[in-house]
């Protein structure tokens, strides 16, 4: 199951972070998302090593740990979409389609004329939409 | 075949000296050749073929020479020939036939048959012959014979395709022999290797085809594969060897995954918890055989160890680390699947040891390695990953045995631990029977440990370090206990996510429960009831001791100090390595963990440094939630260290975080701390940037516009992020010019105290005059106690968004525009023509404000010399448009205060002045008409208008007003009768633009004249009143005659008296004088002197100009100018000095045209006789060519009227240019 999705701005500042664990431990997810920026930085700044994926927005698996996986997606405005899942058996294609939907939701959210670019996304409809996307992702699993 | 495993292993271990080359010592030459042969190995260079049959250059190929008679070779032939190929790698790769023969016959009869015999046995063997010639080179026949024999040998054994012989001269070895030897040896090895590889591959293919048949046996496959791999390894073809192992691993994981058969996993032997992933000889393979395959636990490690060995040989520690990391993770998953069959926490212990082993070996192989920076960073990243993986598992173990409360509940630890499932043993370890003392000790330890309180009394639910409550998990896993038990029930409402806290909470809530827990004797019934937390810890510790065989790990877990030491080591290792990699964030965040440990140990200084780094990282990227977690720690360190500046800055940063991150109470506490410190006994003022906390912006709407030099009042909205009101002792605001270089704009100061409410405050600041330009808000500075704060934070509108401070956006909207200097008012004179001299006249000033209020303005009027302001009169102010108003105001000391109504309208201000001219007006003769100079009547008035809000604007102007007499009078004698009666015409020309009415006129004559009618001084014809229109003339005639009474002259000049009135408009010019108007008659008397001259006398002296001596004058040529002076008549006795016997003369010449060479001025004697004459000669030099006035002779003492010019001198004379002179020319 997806435990967290996040949008990180091009200056690596958090724009949106939603935890789906249900418990009050979002801080650790902040940490995970923040640390995963290291990997994104590394991939983006080392085009030599990731030449094949350079032109792709989907960054793939950032972080294979024993217990959770972090996937990343980089928009062309250098906004990072990050997803943390505890589901260790995820298909890349699923994640790709998830990010496509997530990206579309993000684009719609920032198209809102009342949204200040570079500021946190506070839109409720965006949260709801993200929630729907997350719930529809893959077979739902329990923790 | 599988039975050969043991043999295979032992052979493999014995084959550690490289490829075998057998030596067939035919002619007993080995003892003498051995040394030379062995000096050639390892072969420096050989070209071998790799698996894909591509040539590969191999260096330092190890090889050993063994005589065919040697027992090592003899004993090898296995009994069963069928499986000989299994050990082929150890068979000789080449055979060297060492022969010698001195005689051709011997060769034919003995050596050749023998060699044929040796070689006929096996065709597969690769061989070559070394012919040793023992002939002395001095012994010619012998060496010739040796050559013959060798030639024969070559003939017999060489083929067209291949030369198999080489010759070694014992006494004088040919230098190329050894190269030849090497290449032949390498060729043999290559051929053998190729053949064997081919063979092995064929076999492997055959076996692979049977893979899905029941007879498939992995061990056989393994032996074949490993033999091939080993052969490659012996031939230094490590790359190929590695590939074989990779394929083997793949094949194993494919076959191991086949369902159906239950196989032992392994890992239950003592010492298995120590990962052997880098030690291929950890266990005999024979011990791990199970049916037709190997036990997974050992075999996977074995394969990895073999791969790692080869990778190290290939010099790729990075790859070992990378493969190792993923191997550890994947193997950990495998271990998790078999966890219920493994000892308690076996998986964690294995991961720890595996990581440590990988770290140790990769680092030792890396040392001194030179890598490109990218690779290096990657390597360190992997090291960091290994360290942190190890660290996580280590923390998990520590938590299980009760050190959980010592682990910082930070996001990083929580992220690692709370998502990591608990170990899942089949049965949770139970308490050992005699552990009551340990349980008590543990109990005590837990009770004594206080959860670290956050500074500022911040109450937060600590982050979990466990996936679920340990107590519940442990009891649930004890199969014979039901889920619902007393502790669970209590937990359900004491569940705050922190396992270690549960017990203490229980203790406080339920004393009866506590007594039961702590009483020793009840320990006996632990098996029947749920365990308490300390029991869980003790049981886990006991079980762990059974699992762990590594003394280091045991030691690290034995006490809190040891745990902290190891924890520090691992954290530091991870952080240091991450710092060297791309993953800076990981490194910095782990620094935070190190800081927590330092803090606990009381090393506050180091802790503060590390915390600062972490805070900088989080705040730099705006991760406020994380910052809010760590910043209080930093503040606490700074407080302990007495770092006031740092502490204040931390308080400010805490306050500037999202207000939702802290409770209002906490934020109030931050502010209280700040205020306490700021007003406390700080020695030095502390400068602090509060840009994120206090922001400011100009008021909405257009910018304040000020005229140059005007002060103003600026309104600024200051947004305060403080939760309470805060008192600012003073407040300064700098404005910066939005264009051009900023030359130090002075801050606007406001010394008064300001109290900022939370949120929006409007502050008014007095603005001193600024230079012209447009200004934006610069910085806001001020003081709170000793705290000098400074804010650059601009917010566009409304409360600042909390992440504003990430990017300082300079606002572009100006708040103030100071206009360039422009005229704000214009004052001009309302009177266009001359006024009356010596009369009280109104002067009008048109005061025209130019879009600027003159409110409160004061006009200074300073009359210049010859002009007097009549202050006794009121000043009149009237609107330019008459409807706009009229007012009379007093003037005092030259100052007029302008009334309010004039501030915005154009007005005319009238004030009375009197121009004074002491001298009496003088008429002129028509013979010499002389216009009165305007300058004489010009008077200046200096005006200074002070206006503006603070009378800061000054307008200064000097205006000129002309005054004049009403008339200009000229006289003329129109007729002269013989009896001396003269008709004197007096012409009056009006000088003013007003109508003049002459009511009366009379002439007081000077001596020497008298009126015809002695009593009437009035004109001959009385036509009064005479009206003279502006600028027109009128004439009056007087009849006078010459008269001489011989008395002393009493009156030199005649005086004309005119009584007149004036009708004029003051807006145009001259008008009725004020006093005259007051008196009512409106008549003024104007007096003017007239100089009447007696009729002109005959001249007494004649001056004549004599012609020049030469025709033409030239520049630079001397010329004599001559005048003749002649006395025309005898001077009369009473005539003045003009007729003495000497005459004063003066030559007047333009010095630019003439140079006078003689005396310019002097006396010459002239006899008093009538007709006497003299000549005056003056030498002059003309200076310029052209027509010039000649010098003139004047006689200053003789009046001009007495001089007759006869003959008259020329007006102009022609002066020619100088003749050309060559004296200045320089010959070429």
C-alpha cells in the first residue's frame, strides 16, 4: 500500500505531503521523502550514469530498502513527485500510470489561479483527488 | 558424479600454484635446466582465448613445472576414467620434452624412437621439444654435429603448421631462446585450454538439456560449472570465471525455487549467524549437500564469496559492495521466509555481520585504489548504505533487549525501525527459569531512564521505533497464550505508541499490577501468564545470547555503554561515508543522530555543531516539519553553552516556523525566552535577522508622492509573527532607491516605542526630505532590549507565508516617489510698465501656485536701495479672477503671511512702494536729445516665499520694477529776435502708460533770463488743462529774454513746475499715487530743472589737421601726425584759463590701431596774440591695416564750444599692410 505521496518543488522544498498510514507519524515520511531527494539529485546530476533514463520523467525505484520502496517522478519544471510504498512487489507499469495520474492532478492544482507558484498546495480537491488515485493503486494491502 | 565432490574440493584446494606443465626429462637434463625453467614462471604475458574465443592478454600467468615421473602426477590418474574430465583442470596443460643428443646415430636409433613412443600415447597432449646442445662453441665439430642433430629433430617433429622444437645452447644460450620458449609454452597452454573449455561446455550443455528431467542433479552441474570456472580462474581469466559463477547462481536460484520438495534451509549450526559471504571455505561443500543439491543458506553465501573473490582480483571493490548490498537485502528476505526455523533474531545478526564483513573487506581492497570521482562517490554511498543497514539491525536488537529508551526517537530512526517488522520466531523466547534478578535489573533500568524531555517543554507524541507494540507482539507469539490478557487490556487505553513507556504507565496506573510484577516469588508462573515488558527484554536478551556467536556483537549488546559505543561507530561510519558521496542529506541527517548521542554524553559543543548542520539543511530547503523537530534540540544546546546569539536566533527561527507546528503555548514560551534574554544581562547587543518573523510592506494603492525637499509621513504595514504583543524600543526603516547607485540612504528613524500586535500592524513614520527618485522598502531594523533585529522580509500582502524566507523577493513596487525639483510656485510682477518715481505706487505680484498648496506660506519682500515699502498701509490681495476673493493683510518687517484661501488659487498681491530718487529730473536740449536711461529708474525687489508643510520649500526671486518721471522734457529755442527775446518751446513727452492731465505749469528761470512779463511765469498760451495721452507729446511755449543784472549768480538752472493729475490703472503701470488719492485732489506737482544756455560764442582757437607727409601709410611705418593750432582772437580778460599763454593738449588714439611714439599729453606755449599759431607733431605707428580713425588732438582746457576745426581732419585713413619682409624667412 502507498503510505505517502509528496510533491517537492524545484528548490527541493516540500509543496505537498500526504501520509496514508493512518497513524500520527508523518514526520518519518517527511524524512524518507527528504532523503530520497539525494537519489534524485544524484540521478539528475549524473546524467552519465543514467543516460537511458535522462529523457524520461519517471525516475523509477529510488530506494530499495528492506521494508519500503520509494519511487520518483520528475516533471519538466523540476518538480518531483515522490511515492513511498510498503508494497514490495510492485510493477513498474502500475507505478508509471500512478504517477501519470498524480502529475495530471498536480498540474490541475497549480493551474488554479489562486495557487501561488512555489507555495504549498493547500487545495482540498487536490487532496481528495490524490486520495482517490492512491486508493485505486494496485491491490490494496494491509500493513 | 556427485560422490566426487569431496575429491573435487580437495583437488581444487591443492591446485593453488597455477597451471601444470609436465616435463619429460628424456636426457636427464632437468637438474641443470630446472632453474632456468622456473625463472620463467609466472609467465609474464600470454595470449589466451576467453570463453567467447576472443584473444585476451593475460599477465603473470602462474604455472608450475612437474616432472612426469613426479608422484604428484603419477598418483592423479583416477581409477574411473569416466569422470576424469571432472578434474581436467589439474592436468598438465603442456608437456616439455627435454632432450639432448650429440650424435646423429644416437638420435636415429635411440632418441627418435623414444620420443615417438612418448608422444604416441595421447594425441590430446600439447607438447614441444627443447633440444639442449651441450657442445662447446669452441669445439667446432661438436657444435656442428649438434646443429645437424637439431636439424634432423626439426625435420622429424616440426610440421608445416607448427614448430615444436627449440634449441638451447648450454654454453652460450641464444638470447631469443627464452622468448621462443615462452611463446611455445603459451601456445600449448592456449590450445589445451581451448580444448578443455570446449569439452566442458559440451558437457555442460548436455547436462543443461536434462535440467527438467528427474535425473537432473545440481551437484553434477555445479561440479562441471565450477571446474570450468576454476580453470578460468587458474588461467587468470577472472572475468570468464565470474560469469560461470553468475550463471551458476542463476541456475541455482531457478532450481531452488522449484516447488514440491521440502529441503533444509540450513543456518542452524553454531556460528552460522556470522555471515560467511566473503569466505568460500567457510564450510565444506560436502557438508551442505542435500539430496541432489546444496543447502540454500550456505550455498548462496558460497557463490557470493567466490564472486567476491574474483571481483577483488579484478580490482572492483565497488562492485563487491554493490552486489553485496543487494545480496544482503535479498538474502535477508530469504532468511525472513525461513525465520521460524532459525534461531531468534538470526536474520538481524546475520545482516549485521554480513554488512560489517563487506565493509571491512571492500574498504581494505579499496585502500589506495584510484577511481574516478563518480565511482568513488558511488563507493562511499554503498559503504554508507551498508553502515546504515547494519545500524538499523543493530538498533532493532538493542530495542529488543531493552535499550529502546536510549535510542533517539527521531524521524530517521523511526522511518527505519517502525516499518521493519518484528522478528517472527516460531515461539517468542520465554524467560529462563532463574532470571528474576535480571528482570528486576531491567525493570530498574527502564524505570530510571527518563524519556528525554524536549526543550521548551514541547509535548509531542514520540515517533514510534517499533512496527507494533513489542509487548503485544511477544505475547501474541507465545503460542499458548490467548491474545486478550490483562496487559493488553490496559494497553488499549494506554496505547501511545511507545513500547517502553507502557510499563511505567502501567505502574503508575495500576499499583496492584505493579506489585505483582515486581515481586520476586511470582516469577515462577511466568509461563502461564503474559510476560511483562522487562521480561520480554530479558527473554530476548537470553535468546540472543544463544544466537550470537560473534563475541564483538555480544559485547556490544552486553551493556548500555558498549551499545552506545557501537551505535556511535555505526552511525558515524554511515554519516562519514555519506558525506563523501552524493547523498549529502543522508550524511547530515545522521549527523543529527550523532549529535543526540553527544548531547546525551554531555558533549554539548559537538552536539550543537552537528545540530546546526542539520537545521541548516532543513531550513535551506524549507522542510519545516523536520526542522521543528530538531530545532528545539539545537536551542537547548545553545542555551547550555550560553551562546546567546545562537539561542536568540534559534528562538526566532522557532517562532518563524509554520504556526501550526507548535502550540500557541509553546510559541509564547519561545517569545518569552527571547524577551527575557533580550532584556536580560547580555553584555553585547546581538544582531539578528528576523526576516522570517517580522515582515513589512507598503500600504496598498499608489506610492506616496512627495515634492523634492518635502518631508512626509510614510505608512508601513508590519506583520508580526510573534504569538504575543512585542515591544520594539525603536524602529528604523531604510528605503532604497529603485534606480541608480544607492549612495547610503539614511534610515528613517522612529525613536518611540512600538508595540506590535500579532499579525498586521500599521506603523507611521515621519519621513525627512529625500532626494528625488523612487524608493522601495529596504530593511527594517530595530531593537528589542539588547537585541538588534533586522528584517529584509517583504510580504506582498497579508500575513507572510511561512516559506517566504526561502527566497527574498525584493519588491518592485515603490512606496515613495520623490519628484524631481520643479517649480512649485511662480511669482511675477503684475505691472508691465513704469511707475511713478518718488510717488507711493502699488506694485502687484502675481502669485501662482503650480499644483502645490501654499498654505501657511510667508512672503518676504525686501525692497532694494532706492525703494521703500510703505508698511503703514495694508497689503491688498485679490484673486486673479475677481470672484475668488479679496483681503487686506498687514505687512510687518517685510513679511506677509498668506491667508489660507490663496493657497491654491492664483492671486495678485498689491503693496505700496515708493521709489526714491534724490536728484531732480533734468530736461534736455533738443540740440542734444538725450533719452533718460531706464536703468536709472530700475529698482529691485527680492522676494522669498516660504511654504510647504514645514515651510521647507523656498521660492526666491528678484524682480525689477521700473520707475520713471511722468514727463521727459526737452527745450528748444524756436525763435530769436534781435532784441534778445527768445521763444522757448518746452516739449513734454509722456513716459507712462497713463493719461496725464496738466493743470498748470510755470517756469522759474535761472539767472540771465527773465520772462517777458516779469510777473507771469506761465506759458504764453494757457490751454490748461492739457491732456497728454500715453506716449504722446505736448508742447508749451514760454517767452523769455536774456537779462543780466550783474549780480552774483544765485540760480544756476531753471525749474519747470507742472501741476498734473494722472489717470492710470495699476495693473498697467503708473497710476494715481496712494496719498494723492487719499487727499482727494489727485494733483501732483512735478518739478524738472532745465539748463538754458546762453547763445554760443565765436570760437577762439582753431585746430587744423595737416596732411600726412607720405601718400600711404603702412603698418609698422612711422608717420608724423601734425596739427596746427591758431588763436583766432584775443582772449578776454575774464575768460577762464583756456586762453593763457600755454595750451594743454592731448592726443587721443585708439591703442589697438596706433602706437603713439611721442608725448601724448603736454603743454605747448601759444602766444596770446591773435593769429599766433603753433604746430604739434606726434609720431605714431599704425598697427593694423585697413581704414582706421586717425589720432585726434584735444585741448582739454579749452571748451569744445570755443574750438573750431579748420581744416577738419579726415574721418578715416587707409593703412596698407606691411611690405613683405624676407628676414623672417628661413632658406630651405
